[in-house]
């Protein structure tokens, strides 16, 4: 039995591809094994892969079931990947942005729209179907879940919740829409891309919460983007901790975060890592 934490709690889940979903899930399951239940958070913030995990852990689905899903056999076929072309395009977008984060989002979004228009990504329907298969429920949960997306035209970040009136699966798909790999997603007549084009974790959404646990597969900053550590330090929360993959998890995740074959080992690595950090996280979460 876990004690009730004093003060409002927030769980922030960052982006990191298919392996990020697996590692985050394993970590959350492993911490629950140790008596630290992060799924009780008053606020859950998800970016990209973290939006999928956030959707899963606020769905009411037992953690044991979410764990088993990460260990399912991998379907054959070549994995998606962020290739040299996508990296070069995003690097060029950074140069054109000249340190302006919103401008970078607009350039990245423009690249994403062009790539999709020329058939360089799956269709939006195909992507929505793939995301729907990963989500236990397809309606916004009766919890405070926020998912981060970026306007593909204006470059501005938007934080979406159940009060947005937007379809849940579509919002999660937009948060996961890596430019050049997956298509932008239309929300209310406007295209949106991956919330990671603003920040890998968007920790600032948890500002004002007393106890914050940030789980970030990708924690480094890039260009005008703040890294997760700087964002955690800027929160001013009474108690906060940043958890990133340890060496074992990094080996399991490998070089391609979109490779389904690395999903089961990444999940196991997250669960194993949880045992080594449970006391530190407990001190933040439960006091």
C-alpha cells in the first residue's frame, strides 16, 4: 500500500519513439512493483511517445496488461527510422530558425507537410489506425491528461486536453507525428506535428505542481530547445526528479528508436532500471 503524497503531483512523459514507449512503460511498471505508483498523478503530460504512454496509464488498463503488450511478438518487415534525409531537413530548419523556437516549429512543419504531400509518409488514415491499435481506449480519459503538439504552419506549441473537443486518437497521433516520417494530423481543420518539435518533454506544462517526476528517453536540448534538466530546474517545484535511460537501457534501445524489434528489451531494461531508482523517486512522489 502506498502513502498519499502531500501536494499536487505531475507525471511528465517525454518523446522517444517505439523504444521510448517500451522503456517508459517498463519503468512505470517496475516502480509500481516497488510500491511507487506514478499512475496516481494529478496531471499527466505526454509528448510524442509520452502521449501514448500517458493515454495508456490514464485509461484504467491494469499495468500488467500494458506490460504484456510491450512483450508481444514483433511483426516482420522493415522498421521506420529517422534517416539522414530527415535529420538533414530538421538541421536545415534549425539553421533557418536562427534560435527562434516557434520559427523552427514552422519550418519543421513545412517540411512535414511537403513530405506528406509527395507521398513520402504513410497516409493520415494509416497513421490514425496504427495509433488507435496502441491505445486501450479511444476517448479522452476522466483524468487530467495533456498532450503536446506543434502547429505545422505557425510553429506554435499547443497543449491539448479533454476540454479541447478534439478527437483523442487524432490528438495523440498528432503528438507523435515526427516530421518526414509520419504525416501531420488534421485537428479542427489545421495540421499539427510532433510536440517534440518544441521540446522533447515539455516539462514546463507541469509548472505549479508540487511533486513532479519527469521520465525522458531523450533529455538533451537541441538548438533553441531547452533540455529536460534545464526545464526541471526551472520548474521551481518543491520536489522534482528527472529519470533518463541508464546504460543498460541505452544498449537495449539501440540506435533506431522506431525499431519494434527493440521494444521488448527496452521494456525489460526500464523495469530493471526502476529497481535502482525506486527510493529516489519515492522520496519525490511520496515524501
